C-alpha cells in the first residue's frame, strides 16, 4: 500500500495525450522535405519507443541522427496543436494532486516538445522528464520518488518494475490489455477515466 500522498509518474504519448494526429502530420512533413517514403499510417500504430528506432525504418543508419534533429525541429509547427488530451487525462493528474501527491511525466519524447504538449493541453504536471525509454525511465521515477507509474506500453511496465513502482497500464496505445497483463502490469485499466477511482482505492487505509 502506498502513502496517502503518492508521487505518480505518467507516460505521455497514448497515455496522457493522443499524439497520433500531430505525429502523423510531422512525419508527412518530414517525408515531403526529405523526399523519403514514410508510411505515416503505420508509424502512428507503434508509438512508444525512441524516435530514432522509428526513423531507422525509413532512413539509412548514417542519416538517422540528423533526421531525428530535423524532426524535433519541425515538431512544434506540425504536431502540437493537432494532438489531443486522452479521455480522463486532466482528471487523472488532478486526482493525484487532490490526494496531496505529485504528478510527474516521464516520457521517451524529447523533453522540450513534451512540455509544449502539456502546456497546450493545459495538463499541469509537477515535473517533466524526457528522452527516457523503458528501463531508462526508472532513474527519473526513483529520483522523484514515484511509487506508481502509468503507461500504455510494455516498455512502461519494464520501467516501473526497474523502479520498484506499481505498474498501472492503460489499454489506449499499441499494446492491448492481454499483452499488458502478460508483461506484468499490476493493474490494467481501459483508459484514464478509471484512474481516479483506482487511486482512491490504492491509497485508502
């Protein structure tokens, strides 16, 4: 059982925000600018891992780092306003703060762009840490004292496990409920609308 005022970590893409429209638009713009073929519809079905992992499917290895820099540079103009808050996202963060806790976003997304998303969508996190994927997230979760980590990907479960945090998975991303359960999530929710009630139960007593 956690304390009454837990620190809760949240993933960003497909957990707090539906970034698919914006990411699709940014990849489409990157394709137009570079002349490289990119199947943008496919890209947005597998969000979660680092940007460089995806770009490696569309560019030679020697160009990936430069393309990642270009993508991140183009991202604010193409991806921020088109992305949406996931159902229950603001309420989930507010539930943590109403319980006296802190909400920390830990994401693989480049940190400046993650902050732009949260600012645009008025999701008020107490801290944002970017550029971390899967087990790498554990360092930030430990640093902020997170006892719970909420994410949509099996990589998020691995990060929670490495940090000795309770793994809450939401089936709103590329991994379905069965896959999240099999990966070792402590609890799987349909989406974040179920999170406030779960948190009240988890912190009771």
